């Protein structure tokens, strides 16, 4: 059917390499998206401090019961002191 080393075999091999590269790129893109989604889920899970808090992207960390946080972070203390 094809000669060994013939021109038709060359273009068949070039086509196969091209399709292999496209497949590899697709697998990498899908894999990166899956890893990104899993990382986002883990981040959301870790960001929840307890049952009364949840993360709203526009607001940050909010408290579902409307309560006030008792402890202050170092950044909040510096902000209050005007530094």
C-alpha cells in the first residue's frame, strides 16, 4: 500500500504527529481545568471558619447570624491605630 520511506508515508506520519499534539494540548487543558476546580473547592472549604460564616465573593467573609467577630487580626489593629 505505502512504500517504506515514500512521500505518502511521510505525510501520513506528519498528520499523525499533528493529531497527537492536538490531543496532548486538549488533555493538558482539561487536566489544568480539573486541578483548578479542585483547588478552588478546597480553598472555599478551608476559608469557612465555622458553621456561621461563609464566603461571598463581593463581600468577603460574612457571618450568617449577623454576629460580630470577637478577635481582631493584626491588620485590623494596625488600621485602627492609623499605621
